[in-house]
């Protein structure tokens, strides 16, 4: 199965596509491989999320100094 095409909205249909895609991928993996895959995805998400939060915090802090 190819990687699903995601919309810009990231709505319920996109979540369904991701769950179906991951379900098919994980059906061919061991439990350890599944956990490693989930951890790897979580690490990349948290790195990107932390960056966005840091940027928003910097903007917020700058606005409070005025």
C-alpha cells in the first residue's frame, strides 16, 4: 500500500487513511518492530512540535515585553 494522500485539513478522513495504512504496515511486523516504529514517529513529531512551541513562546515573550 502506498503512503496515503493527506488533505490540508487533516480531518477524520485523513485519520482513517493513516490508521488503515499503519494497520496494513504493522500487520507484517513483529511487536518489537511496531513499538520501534511508533517511538520513531513520536520522536520526530515531538521534535517538530517542540520547535513550534518554542517559536510561539518566543513571540509571546516578546509581546509581553512591550
